[in-house]
DNA sequence: TTAAAACTATAAAGCTACTATAAGGTCAAT
DNA sequence: ATTGACCTTATAGTAGCTTTATAGTTTTAA
């Protein structure tokens, strides 16, 4: 199959596929005489793996790491689990930070209604004076 | 004061200050005969405002918008509040998305203990087979 | 006094994960 | 013959800095 079909199959853009190849995440496929890339089902699986990892928020570097584990199936999967644990704790700290941020924003927003001029705006004043009780 | 002192005062790197100037977020300061930038207290306040906005997660474009409101204090502050409301809802949807992601990651992680080879790893299998019940 | 350390300047590249644009070659159908 | 859809490479743009390179200036220590 050619790049456009693969792209449609997995739901990515063709440029993204070329990008992954260039980044070493997808093996370079064979070429037709005219230079067109020819993909196999294996490539489709590889690409789908990458996309699922991306949906899970893994970085390309982390995906690369996972691929290296896949290529060497004899080692224990401790490293895979550790990578995921790291990622989970990363996501959790993001959530915590965003929740704190939301609280701050809401309290800032509560300091002004819409019926003022900018010079009396509680929001701008709040930011300017720096009375942002940081966590 | 020179750029290094300003940087230390506000807690940013000197390059960041030059970057903000280049982006039009910080007015170009006067220069000494040797070309060194000379900052006033006003610059310090402006820079502190920018940093507080950044801590609140506002983009440079949004900060630019806020600055334009500051420069024109006669208009009502509806726009300021709208900007903040938008940002709050953005943060909230980020939180929701991350919480869904966390659930997914935790359930994936639960599909494997550490005592397997990579070829039997529940995590890798889970990603590969795509049994990720998406939201 | 001089040499090193610390500071300043500009310009350009690097980072992440793509997306978009440009300029062109290939192929099937009209 | 030419239109349209597809493919190729190379390059630039996105956000918000950070890093690197190269060079000039000031301050401090020997």
C-alpha cells in the first residue's frame, strides 16, 4: 500500500508518516521504481502502536524506548512498567498543578464583575499587584 | 539597572528578558553608550506582570491582549473578564482530559506485574492490541 | 597593570511534534 | 493534451523559551 492509503487507514496525515520515518520511529519502507513508498501490514501495526502511545501522552522518545523493549523480548518487562509508572505520576502532577491553577484563576475572576472600566478592573489589579497566593 | 539585575530581581534569565522585548511584550529600554540596556522600575513591573500571567498559564498572545487593555483604561473590562473566563474553561477541559487519561493509564498498568518477560508484558500487549477504551 | 572572571551584546540554532508551503515528478482519466 | 489526484524532497512555521557561538565590556584579583 502507498502512503496515502496507510495514512487513511490509521488516521494520520502523510507528512506525519514521513516525519516518523525520519525520526526513526517507523522503519523505512521499500520504494517503487518511481520512488513511491510501499508499506506492508507490519508498518500499519507499527504506526498504530505509535499513535496509541501518542494518545496516551507518551513522548516520541518514550515510544522509541518502548520499541527497543519490543525488539528485545527476552528481558523482563520491569522497564516497561517503570516507564508507565513514571508517566502516570507525571500526568498526576500535571492534574494537581492544573487544579491549583484553576482555583487561583477562579478566585481572581471573582474579584471583578463586568461593570467597571479597565482602570478599576479587579482582575488586572489582581495580576498587577501580585497578590496571587502561590502554592 | 542592567539586564542581569532585572533578571535576578524578577527571577528570569537575561535571555528571556531580551526575548520578551523582541516579542513586543516589554518596551525597548534606553541604552548606555556601550549598548547595555538600562531598565527602570516600570520595566520591572511590566516584567513581573508578564511572569505572573505566564504562571497563570496565559499565552504570550493573551498577555499582549491584556496589555492593550491596560493601555486603554477607558473601555469597560468586559474583555478582560472574558479572556479569563475562556482561560478558566480551557484549564478545566485540560483537567478533564488528563483525568480520563490517568484512568486509562492506570488500567493499562494494572494489566501487568513486573515478573514477566517483555513478550508477555500486559502493558505492551495492551497498547499493541489497541484495547484502549477511549472516551 | 594585566589577566581572568563576570557581564553584556547579537545572531542563529535547538527543543517537541508536528503542520504547512513550495516546487516539482508520476499516473489515470478525459 | 491536460486536468486532477497522488507522490517526492526540502524548508519554514508553530510556542516559549534555552542553548550555543562569537565578540565586546566591565569588574575584580594577583
